[in-house]
């Protein structure tokens, strides 16, 4: 399976070749098999976005949110 972003490709390459230098938030990558890490790390970076769409700030803020229907004052009962 190819990496979805340059950051993911770099992190899996670090996990594959030098796992002691992984950030704590990326330690879960060590649970992947050697073959899976190699598949992710061997993805060419050309054409990949820097961050995956779910990692962007707008993605975090807007993911799962719905616009409120109508006036918020109507919901408060006043």
C-alpha cells in the first residue's frame, strides 16, 4: 500500500531504518510488519501532498461538523 503523504512516507522510512528516532506519537508504526513498512517507505515522494487531507488544519476543524440549521437563538428557547 503506498503512502498518502510525504510526511507518512518519511515517518515509515524512519520506523524502518532507525526506529529509535521516531516521535512518541508515531510509535504505533512499529507494530506494522517489515514488508508493510517497506511498502509505505518505498513510495516515491513526487506528486504526494506534504500532508494528507485529514492532517490539515481545515480538515481537523471541519471534519464531522455540520452547519447549524437556522438561528442559534431559536434553539435556546428564548
